[in-house]
């Protein structure tokens, strides 16, 4: 019987908890990437972690000696750029997110406000490792004005070393929901569009793609939602 992965030529790879934990490679990850390259298979790092831009992730992968360039990277921040651009090109955003995410959004034509302004089109919340109380206050103000609420990913926690976990985007959105009663629309995994956009980005096909991840409610569910292995 032929192995179910025999015909898979594109691999969508989660990063946190799948390739590395914080700054340490997971055993076998580098060997797996080398096997993909040696057998002529392609790969994309498909991460829900929006705390870093694509370029920042590439810098980290380089430090870990994992070969990758822009063609191998697709983040929930990039997915948010595509999604929000379809709603309103060059929109003005208030971002509860890192400076790295803001830089990526600006590079894609968005205006990022640094405070509450009258003409903000969307509130976007990401995995904000630079979170301040003022950002939460500003977000609550915008939500009481019914500014549309979006978030990069629905992860409650981000895996860390020694079996620990860090509060992720969903946990931050939960604070805002409890304060205002407003829920966001989550853009990243497990939405099928995250995987399908990455496949389109690589010129691949769903039937020859496999998704590899460590979390059932985001990674595996995304693959199921997109109809891929």
C-alpha cells in the first residue's frame, strides 16, 4: 500500500511547538527540512504567531540554520494583510500588536494609528508581546464605537520551553470581550483560507499538500477545513 504522504509535494509547517520551542530546535526538525529539500518537496512555514513579521521570522530561522526565504514564509500577519485589504485597501487600523506586526501592515499599504482617532476603519489584535494597558483602554474605546473587530489568530497560548505556555492572541481578545461584550473575527488557522492562501501563494494544489502542526484546534482543524492531509 502506498504511503499517504508519497504524493505530497508541498508541506505547510507550523513553527512554534513544531519546528522549535522559543530558541531551541525540536529534535528531528532540521533533518525533516533537509529531507524535504533532498526529495524535491517544497515547504511553507505557516504560523499563527503574529508577534513577528515575515522578515523577523526569516532572521530567526537563519540563526537556527533552517534554510528559508520569503517564498517559504506565510504568517497570520500576512494573512491579515490580504484579508483586510480585500475589505478596504489602504485602511486605517488601530493595532494591538507588536511593532514588527505594525511594520508589516504599513508595508502593505495600511495606515496604523498610534492612538484613538475618529476615522479608524478596523481594530486588529495580534499576539502582542509588547502589550500595554493603554492599548487595551484604546481598544475598548473603539469597540464601544462599534469599530469592526478582527484578530490574527485564535490561539489561547503559545508554547514555550520546559512545558510552559504564554498568553496568546485569543487570551488578549478575551479581556476585550469581557470588557465590551464584543467578539473578534479570527483570521488565521483554523480558517481554511489560511491554508488555501498559502497553497495559492506557492502555486500548489490542495490534493498534493500536507499540513504539519502540534495543535488540534488550529493546525489540524485548518487542514481538515481546507480539505488537505
